[in-house]
C-alpha cells in the first residue's frame, strides 16, 4: 500500500490533527495510556517557513496510570530534518517554561505542568546507535541514592523534564515487534519509494486486527491522494534544498575559519618558542659577557671572543 511520507511537515501535521492518531502515537512513545489529547494554542507550524526548519506541536495530554489515576502533562513534540537546526529546540523549550499558560492551576501559577519533550530527528545523533532513546530525570541524595520520599514533587517537576529522542535514519526495521515498533514503522525511510520519496510502501497486512494502526494508514493514504498535499511536499523539498545549501556553505566557511585559526595558533606557538629561544640565547650571552668582564677581559676582547659588537658588550656590562 502506497501512503504519504509523514516525515514531511505537511503530512505529519495532517496526521497529528487527528486526535485518535495523536493519542495512538503519543501512547506508544510514552508507554503510557494517553486518554485525551488537546493541541495547545502555541502550536507552531513552519509550513509558512520564515527561515526555520523545525516543526513543532505542543499538546496537553491526560495520562491514565495503571491504578486508574489521571494527570495532565505537556508534550512538546519537535521534528527536524537538519542537524544544524537543533539549537532551535532549546529556544522553544525556554519559551515553554516562560509561558504562564503552562502552570498548574491548583498551585496558582507557582509550579509548571510536568513536561515531556519528544524529538523526531531526520538525522543521526553522534554515535548513538539506538533508534529510540529515553532520557529520564532522577533525584539523588549526596551519596547518589535515588530519592523516592516526597516524589514526585511539583517544584522538581517544574524545573526538569523527560525526553524521548527518535533517530528516524536508524529505524530501518530495528525496533522490536511491539507497539512502538508498529507506530514508528510508518516513519521508516527505508520504506520510501525509490522514484518518489514523498511516498512510503507499507504492508498493511502487518496491522491486521489493529484498528488504530489501520486508521493511521488510511489517513496517510488520503494524504497521498491529495493533490495539494503533494504540492506542499514539493515545496518542502525546494525549501530544504535551499536550507541545506545555505548550511553547507556556512559549515564550509566555518571549517575554513577554524583551519585558519588553527594555523594562526600554530604560528603563534612557533613565534613564542622562537622568542623563548632568543631570550635564552641572550641570557646566556649576557652571563658569558659578565663572567669574562669580571675575569678582567676588556670589552674589545670580549666582543672579539664572542663575535659581538663592542657597543653591545658595553651595554650588557653597564646593564
């Protein structure tokens, strides 16, 4: 079955606008039962561009725990194709913490709603080979023992957050056959059509009996059949091509500057070493001149003996 590729912002936005799909994807990522999802007003879509290449949607998600209790968390979901844009993540995160709408109502604005950040990356992160990485916060005492009494605490939760990092290029069927594996399979770029990377070839039979996954596939099929959606994917390709060229130019320029700075540093080191050698030689000469002078030799004889100018010998003696 041929479906639209959700790595494209326009397709991903269309996918996540469906509340059932948003719950399915977020539940799999969080490994929690997300019973309700609300897209918050500070949603950011860069379909209009403005020079950015990070796509962001913020959710308020209601989590139901195994004991039946429910609580609200914020989920900041950010997606990017380009490694050079990851600095934007920190900027957006700071804006989230500063947003008064993200405060717990029962604390009268004193503490923030607990937050989880999800990063869907179209690039690899260093040498980390795991396609999905969970970064969880813990509280420790002085002896590195985990603090459990009094936790969770709204003050601590207001200052720290958990993160989930998905490296899309490292999927390639590496996720085990579990719920998350099924969900992330729709992002696996190894399934992209050879002649049209806008489309993925998905085997819908692997989702037989899974109505939530079939619902996702059907929505991606609808996106694939939408002419405007295909046009917007072409626009994204053109945009990212320009961004990549820009970033390549900047990186090459930065590399040249770094190489030049290295060369300058090496030259400065050589000059410093040469100056040090000259200073040592002068100190040796001065010592020799004074020793010979104290031994009774005249400035003229010292100059001839050490192959120096008599004027320089006199200056050393008088120094």
